[in-house]
């Protein structure tokens, strides 16, 4: 998008012309690549990675994936199938689900007290 800026300096006028890039194109983004969270320089870089590596990385949020999590979870196995409005994902317990949401800025909600069906994410849309 081409934008012109007009600056008034005393009695004179200076017109500056430049290109403005939408935020989503220039920020780092976090993507889910087959249940592995991965950073990309932009959404375009993620799409390019998908096409060159025959992969499917799903945009999660703007910014880096990595974030220090201020708590830890026990290894108690009480599986949860969770849904975030786009896909299903398995978690070993409620704490791991909350930890993932905090760490990756996501909003998965438990929908079952057992593992998701292996075909749960096929043909969703």
C-alpha cells in the first residue's frame, strides 16, 4: 500500500512517499507444524516453507512461539482431548493443557476425558 505523508515545516511543505507494510507481513509468527511449534519470520515465510517442504504449518499467533512458563506439571496421566476452534489436540492432563495455552497464546478447551480419535482433524472444514 502506497502512502503519502505531508509534513509542514514553517512556510514550506515536504511530501514524503513510502510503502507501508501490514503488521502481519513483517512480524515473526508462531505456527503449529504437525504438533511442533515453530517460529517464522512472516506468514509468507510460513507459506513458502509449506510449499517447498510439502508440509502443513498452521498459523497460531503473531510473535515468537517461545515463552517461559512460570509453572510445571506433574506427569500424572489423565488424557484430555482438546479443541481450539480449528483443530483437536491431545494433552496428558489438564495442567499440560493450561501450560500449552499459556506458553503458545492459544485457547484449547478440554472436550473429552480421553484421547482424541486419530482421524479427528481430517476433513474438519
